C-alpha cells in the first residue's frame, strides 16, 4: 500500500517519482499472456498519485477517465451518478455516495475509461469496498451496452441480515439484448466467491479478470484463481451474441450503485459516515497480451 506523498517542491517531486516503482510492482501478474506473447501495460493504468478534486480534475485524470458513465444514463434505481463524487487523496481514488437533498436519490461517484479494450487482456484493481449495501464494482461494458464483464461486484454491509452478501464477492459477466430487453448472466453458486465467513470490505484486496478470448474468462482475488468460465454453455447459452461471445471492445468502469433488485438501501447515517460511504481504489492496472 502506498503512503501519502507530500509535494516539497516540483523538482524534488519529479526526481523522486521518476525512479519510483509503480504501486503494483510488488505483485506479479497471475495470468499467463500465452505462448510467444508478453503482457504490455496500457496507459489507462493509474496509481492515482495526483490531486484530483471533486470538480477539478487534472490532465493525469482527464487523459484516461471521464467522471461519468459511458453515456448520459445516470444509473440504476435510486442511483444518480455525480461527477463531483470522485476525487483522489493520499494516492487513492475515492468514489463517494451521499444523499441527494430533498429526494430519495443517492448521489454516487463513477469513472469510466475514455478508451475501449478487448481481449487478450488482464485487468486488476486494488480496492476496498464500502460498508453500506450499495454495489461497488470494477467492470467493463461495450459501448452499446450489450456485453459486460464484472471483475468484482461487492455488496458488503455489517447490517444484521446482510451476512450472506457480506461474505461473498460477485464475479460474473452479462450478455444483453436491449430491445426487447433480455439479460443473461450465470446464476451458479460459483459466481459468488465465499470468503470463509469473513467480510471482503475490511481491507484492500486485488481483484483481477483475465479476458482470454470471446469464450474464456478467469477471475482472481489477491492473485489466486477463484473462478473460470469457458464455452458457449456458460458464456452465452441463449445466443444473444449470435455466436460471437464476448468480442466487443469495452470501456472500464469503476462505480457505486444502488441496484433496484436489492431490497436494501443505504440509510442517511451510513451515507453521512465517511467510514461507510467511500469506495476506495488504490490503483488499477491493465495489460494486453502481445
């Protein structure tokens, strides 16, 4: 984990950062690039070692990210994505949720990549989820919103009755038909990774997905392979992709959402508590196999 970096003059700062290893450098890539290939780091990879204020983002952010969804949609259910709810501090990205005064809406932070990516790809983020029942996610989505890969989706909360979700991490994918709307994702128990009775929200962990090709996905937590899905019978059994599988370029998205299928929602005290309302992202790295 990084420590807070203090700027003591631009010359000194540049000399330090020019030789400093990346924050993810202690962690090897657990996935294999494939025969005759090697992993090439992509420029969207971000350590968040810069100052990005809620409503004033620097070029280091803006060159990679939009502080919004990939289109004008404001989010599911009572979610309202807000550009002013993302920022950096202490070398980490904070995505925060707050009440929208006078409404039942929850304002929440989101960022999405300007660029799109396709396989073969390895994506990994070091994150610490919130403690308030909202979805916290690192995921990818095609521009037409018909193909999705979820590296992690957390619903952690210390509320009584939420133990099942608190002890599991969702790793999955979707394929959609938008009109009339149809959505397929795997429903097997393996898509919910059990944490031996412990929560996932108590510390930073690494969540990765290896998008090998259109029909193969591997999911990792802290460098350990926790799930593999392979072939049309689990990737697209309804043939929503017309036989192509997960083949479309996708944006990377990091966000918080209140999802309407959930029968719980963060309350005012949880949203007012910074210990329960911020999804922290230490870093994200993305590699292409070439």
